[in-house]
C-alpha cells in the first residue's frame, strides 16, 4: 500500500482515485500550491490516508502526499501574489531520503478549513498507528482481556498456543479479531504481539522442528517479520488457519485504517 507512505507528483487518474478503505474527509477549491504551482487555482482533497492536490485548469498537474511521510505540519505566513501577507498550510514531508516542502494557500482569505482538516486528520492518523503497525510488548492486555479498538470485534480466542519466536517457545492465548491477530503469554501479559491484517504478506502452514506450524510473514515495509505458532491438535491448526484466511479475505474487501475524524464545516459570518 503506497497511498499513505509515499510522495508522488503528476500521477495518473487511477492513482488519484481512492483505494479500498480510503475515504474523503474534506474537499476544498480555491487552494493554491504556492511553492510548486504559484498562481494556479486548485483543489485540495483530504482523505484518511493522504492529501491530494490538483490544478483545476490542468488536472494532470497534481500531487499526493501520504500522512506517513509528514515530518511537520503547521501554519506559515507567506507573501501572496496580490501583495498581502496570508496564513498558509505548511507541510514538510520526507520520502526516500528526500525532503519536500509544500505550502498550500487558501485563495479565500476568510477560510482556514484547509489548516484545521489537514492537521486534525493527520493527528488522527498518528494516534491510530496500532491499526497499521505491528506492536510488540505493548499495553494491550488488561486482566487477561484484550483492550478492543474502536470498530474491533473478537471472532475467536484459542488457549494453549505456542509462540515459537524464541528458541524454547512460549505458551499463550491467540485472539483473532476483525482487524488483527493478538497473542500474549500466559505467564506474562506484557509479552505480547499485535499483528494487523494490513501488514500480513502471507500466512501458511509449514513444517518446522516443532512440527506443523502456522507461519505469518509481514510485509517488507513493516519489517518482514516471520512469526511461528504451534497449534495442537493438527485439526485445530487447520481450522485456525482457515478462519484467519477467511477473515483476511473479508478485511481486504473493506479494510479498516482506524483514522476516525469528523470535520465540522465552519460557518463564516460576513
């Protein structure tokens, strides 16, 4: 998934379209890409994964900036072509060892919506990374119960599941939800792992020195973790494997990124 992880310029019409699970939070016209396309009136689209800008005169002049590339986002005073000092949205992004500066100016001087929606959605994106990143030894278990995320539903809980990440293995509990897989050790709840479906590259049953093992491989961008779980008896192993594959297939059709932000449009009183 590239939408929230990359900076792209002059992308195709298809890449400008929203991917599954991506939705528009705000859309504004009269927005100028002051640093890159000064004087060109454009449209700014804020989604739950990125910001998109394109020229209204030449839509092929556009850019896509994923929230995961943001270094800083704030407001900045700039000198407009009309000779006035105006407040603009300033975004500093980093991608593939390059830094990019973007300045978006609202050509309607009374409107500040592009600041509030972009900054608000970015904060929601940062605070919801547990939906999109592997977490190790985090405070997700309280009194042997998983602390559920918004929109999260538990599908099944399995006891006596061996995590084979260490040489001797650790026995614990595997929880399958609609968003992620969670395992934690019986003897130490802080020894746990949360694996969102968004980062699972492959899940299969393979033979290991411990016997048939459920093997989960994460994506390259998430660190390419390889995790092994021993589930007995063998029939239960196949049942759990099939269950995860079915839930993963459903999730891929309607992924949940966890970015929850509702923008209330400001009323401008003349």
